[in-house]
């Protein structure tokens, strides 16, 4: 039982750490520095969306849905900002 609680806590922690890891890229993009490859983020955002929907609909696991949702949201924000920056610079 304690192993399950510990793993749940650690898993939630990795989701938070991973989300914080996206902040430097988001900050760069907001400041106008091109620091994200749009093609890569199209793939990563699409994959993150599928994993998020799978966790939400098929598995119905709230913690997994939150962690994958944060990942999807982070990728989507980066993709949006990268595309916006590309359009502004043209």
C-alpha cells in the first residue's frame, strides 16, 4: 500500500517537474527568441493530445489525466507561441 502511495506522489512530482521544464522555452518564445522547432512540436503536441485523451477516456485515471494534460497544455502553448513568432517575423 505504501508503495502505491509513494509511486503516486513521485508520478505527480514528475509531471510538475516536466511542466516546469517547459518554462524556459515558453519564456524564450514570449521574448521573441526562436527556441522551438515547429515540426517537432506539431508531433509532440499531437502525441500528447492522444495520450491525454486516452488517459481521460479509456483509462479514466485522474492523476494520469492531470499529468498528461499538463504535458499536452505545455506542448500546445509552445507550438502556439512558435507559430505566432514565425508569423510575426514574416
